[in-house]
């Protein structure tokens, strides 16, 4: 199962971690894993290269892990960062709704 965790501070999403394999199909044919990968990598790309927001991230392709945590985002980029992260969360929840045995979305408050 792919576990998608979103870290929050109040209403803001401050980062995410995606780990595991969906096991929907064999590697190379797994459409659920491919969708999750495309969404998470696209969001990371948007944060880093389009928005140019400060992001600490780690990718481990072998174990299927991608983690990203926002740094101190300048005021003028906060809304864009939230839009990207909320869109990712919404898209992953839609996948979870259709493939509940393969994907789990969790929100955790950071303290």
C-alpha cells in the first residue's frame, strides 16, 4: 500500500511524505503507482522550479519514498505553495476513493 502523509500546521500543509508501493499490478504496469508518482513529482517540480519555494526533499526510488517539507516560504509565494499542496492532496484522495486497498491518505498536525 502507498501511504501518503500530509503534515499540517493549522490549515496550512507544510509538507508530505509518500512511501510504499500500491501493489495494484506488477512493476512497470502499476497505473496506481504511476499516478501517485506523477502527481507527487509534479508537485515537487512545481514547488521547486516554477514557484521557486524553499523545499527540503528526499527521493529514494528503490524503496519508493518521496518526502518534501517547505522551508520558510516568502509571503508572496505562500498562496501558490498551498495551492499546489492542496491540489496534490485532493488528487491523491480521489485516487484513494477508487483504489482504497492501494492508497491511504493521512493528515498529521505538526506540533
